[in-house]
């Protein structure tokens, strides 16, 4: 199931990193993941540039210019969720207490999108696909695996995302790790050997109300060797926010790329 050509509505489908100077990010991610790039292509409404990262000729992620009003801050990774109609989804999000950060607009020929935030302030994109349905390769080394919501209001998030995407919930506990699985009934994704149900589309982790890190959607990429990749990333200008460690059956590391965009790399822990 690592190759994808369809994402049902309500399924996270794409990720991209936004930075003031997207071209400066290319060598870092090429060195870390072995990504090739196509582009740049123009960005609707901003005059910026957009590059598409590929593995074996298949789209895996984007590298984009940050919006003009955010080009003086750190970069950040963004998660997109597939929807049937962006306008209708924006209306549902607003009724549920979310905010419309970027009103619907065309990003043709790829699709139509908007950027919203949930009631706690975690931002994400809504994606109405045209030519680009989403990532063509997931759940393998050097590809995106899953996004996770860090929020102080788990119960509020459950209601918001249930109304918006139809997600249901299941508690997941492994050792000291406790999280909530976001499930989309009827969806079949993931990999057959994974330790969670294959209709899981995301993870929600509760943060303290006074946490220094604001609510956000983080992104995780699979990698063959977490320790070696963390060392290579540091040599390429990344900061290690959480050095390689074992957690919930995974070996993982939290990084910030040279533009300051945080993400994680992981692999199933070796027995």
C-alpha cells in the first residue's frame, strides 16, 4: 500500500514545508532523504516558488515559499486533508469553532485549497484535488508516514475533527506513551504489518495547557537508520530537538531543518 492514487475525503493526503528561501532547503532534503525535485512552479496568489519532491519518480512532498507575511519567521511543515468541496469544509470548520486562515483559492492545475485552524489553533490545509490527489508514495523509507496533532484540548479536537472529517477515536498505549488514534471508518491504508488498525489516518497527543510549543500538526517520515540519518541531518545544518530514542515501538528523532521547520524521522524499533 505504499503507492497511492486515491485519497478518500477526510484522509490526510499531502505535506509540504514552507520556508522563506525554499531553494535553500533542496540540498538539505536531498542529502537526508535522497529526494529528487521537479520545479519550481509558480504559487497562486503569492508570487513564490513550489518544488515537488520525488522518490523513484513518484511525488512524496512539497517545498514551498512561505506566504509573504511569514517569510521572516522559521519554516514549518503543513499537512493537507482531502475534501470533496473546500468551501463547504471551510463552513463546517467555522461552525465548529475553527478559523479560516487562508480563504479558498485555486492552485491549478493541481487542485483547490484553503488553510484553516482548529479551535485550539492548530493549522492545516484543506485540499480539493484536481491533477494532484496527494502523495504518490507513503509509508516507506524517505516518504511521509503520518501526521500527528499536538493539542491541549483532546475532547474539543475530537468533536471538531469528527464533524469536519468523520473521524472516530481509539486510545493507544505503549509503555509510557499514550495517544489517541484518529480513524476514518472504511478507509484502508497503512501497511498490513502495522501495529494499529489500517483505517488510522493520524494521531493525537495531549499537551499541557501551558506548553511552550503551541498546538500544531507535526509530520513524520520513515527512514532506514534513524541514528545515522540524525547525524547526517546535523551535518547538513539541522538541529536535534530530541536526539534518537525509542518510544512506543519506534526508534525516532525530532529535528528542525536549516530553516527551522520541525519534523520527525522514525522506523520500527529493532527487536
